């Protein structure tokens, strides 16, 4: 079994015509939410051993804000995670090594929210699923239990455990 954590980046600064979307930084409220999420994940004992993060500035800054693991997590900045669609995210997960027991993906909507909703769709109704069905706002984390090898990940092989927000 594996743990999968899907995190949407924290609140970014407003889009500007003189700045590419890829280079947008976190807003002050995003930095605060990141620090709050860091404390929350620490209190829950969340310690991924593999972190895949989009190379966009706001996702890198989100990871820096929440990074609290001193267990030597393997962190990979992945260019193709920038605005990755559902199919690409599933391909990435399917290609993970079995030694990755707990994986955190820090990405963007709509893909990260679509992946969370897709993996939870066949599961039982729960408070976590109801919250997930409301959307995937910035700084949200969805935690899944993956019951099969990574290459077999699908809605039938995952269980939504909880949805974590910084507030």
C-alpha cells in the first residue's frame, strides 16, 4: 500500500500582463496559508518520501512554505507538472517506483483537482468526499490510500482518506 497526497499550490499573486503565468509568486496570504499547512501536516505526521513539484514559481514557493520534513524526502522538480492535465498526472503516478511509499504532488488546477475528484469518484460517500466535490481551492490537500502497485492506480484502487485545508 502507498500514500498519495495531492496539493494545490497556495494563493498566487494576481496575473500581470508583464509577467508570464509560470513566474507568478505567492501572494502574502499564500505564504501564510503555507506556514499554516506546514504546522497542520506536521501535527498529522505527514512525511512523504517522494515529492514531485511543478517547476512554476508558485508551486516551488508553496513547497518551500510547507516543507517540514527532515527525513530526506526525494524532491523532484518536474517541468511537465506545470498545468498538467489528468492523463499526464496519471501517467506520472503509474511510472513511480514501488519503493515510493508516500508521494506528494504539488501542482495546479484544473489537473490536480480533476485527479483528486477522479480517484475519489468510486469511493463511498463521506465528509471528505463532500468537501472534495465542492472544489479544490488553493492550498488544499487530498490524501489517498493506494491499494495496488503504482502502475495499477485507478479510481478502483484508491481510497480517499481525508481532505486537509490550512484553516
